[in-house]
């Protein structure tokens, strides 16, 4: 069975609405995607670190309870779990504050088994953080050499905009590793001072990676790929939006789910997807994202996930 391996941070998201905390749930960009895939019955593994505290234990137990292999989540003796405060506005979009109290970032892990056509999802500041870069880059290189598909979610927050010069070499290396790059117009506006998908693809992405997905909130999703492929997809507006936290992470989960559902191998991906294959993967990406937005949590519901590969 193909598996999906996530590598990224763990964090406890405390969610506020109208100035009051309404929920506290484990999160993190790759974490959210992996939990949703675990709930959907996909063979999943997560690589990370967790604090040596109650929150860290909760995060690890949460992964296990959702069918995710947490053997590669390390706990260091003097570490405390990072916390994020997410404030929902009147449109249920989130503004974040991050608190991290690790004495030093570190990432030590034994590589999980990686087989051809397994899928690795990575992204956010974790993927460009100079402190853990040697370990992250080493694993990405190992996974690529083993024939895995590498899916890169840029997910670059404005809180790190002052570090752009420092992380640019790592960003470029990630783009070179990636088989698919997904970013939002906001990400690209922070990184490149332009958010328009076609300009970003032509000027900044296509030289390193031929497949780019640009999401833009409620506006159409734009896909660009080799041989001049371009297609815009209207965003479905089904049901009430309770929270947009995790919407992009769950789009990633759904797109990856689509790759597995449609049996798309790395060889096929590198060779170029057909319009029909793009349509199928974007559709499952939208389904997962819309499902996540129906509740205060960062992932699809267990009921949604239990429908299985054939039902979506």
C-alpha cells in the first residue's frame, strides 16, 4: 500500500471567536494534512518533534488515534510545545500569533521506509528553517532518490517576511526537490511581491518545478504545468464556512488523496498529467478543503474520512 509521509511542526492551535477561546486543537501545516489523510484510511506517517509536556503527549496520542504512525515524532527533555493563537474575524478567516519556547530547534529521526510512488508532503517555515535544514534536506533527497512524489506547500506567513533573504536558498532548493508546488496568492505576495498566478509561475517557479497550483481564497484555483497547460477552477461554495483554518492544508490532503485514488505514479506525474487527471485531483482537494471549513477543527471529520477511497 502506498503511504504518505508528512514532515513538519506540531503546534497547539487555540482558536478565538469574538475575543473568546472556543477550541484548542493540535495543528501544523503538514500535520493537518496527515491527520485528514489518516482519517480517510490512507497509510500515513509523521516526522516531527513535540514538547516534553502535556501538550506534546496529547499531540502524539492524537496522531495515533487518527491512524497516523507517530514513531518518528521525537520528544526532547527540555522542550516545551509551541502554541498558536488563531483569531477568527467576521468572515471566519484567521489571524495568527505564534509562541515557541524551544531552547533550540533540533530534528533527529530514523528515516521511515520510503518506497517508489510514496508521497512526501512538506512546507511552511519548517521546510526552510535554517536550524533544521540539514535534516529536512537530507530526508527530502533520500525520499526523492527512493522514487517518492514530493509535494511542497509553500505556506509562508507574513510573520517571517523579515527572514526572506536568509531562507531564499532553502526555498529554491525546495522548489527543485518538488514534483508539485502549491501556494496561495498571499504566500506568493510575501515571497515575490506579486500574487498573480501566471506571473509567479513564469518568473519564479517554472524554472525549478513545472507543476504549480495557486489557491486564492474564494477566487478560482489556477493550475500551471509543462507544455503550456493552464486551467482555472471555480471554488465550490457549499455550506456555511465556520473556519478557514486548515483549508489549504486540507486541499493538499485532498489533492494527494486524488493522486492515490487515481493511481497516479511518479513517472506519470513527471511525464505530465492529463486535464482529466488534474480535474480529478483538484476536485478531491476542493472536497477535503470544503469539509474542513464546515467546523472549528483543522481536518476533515471522521465521518467524511470513513467514506473511503471509492466513495469520493
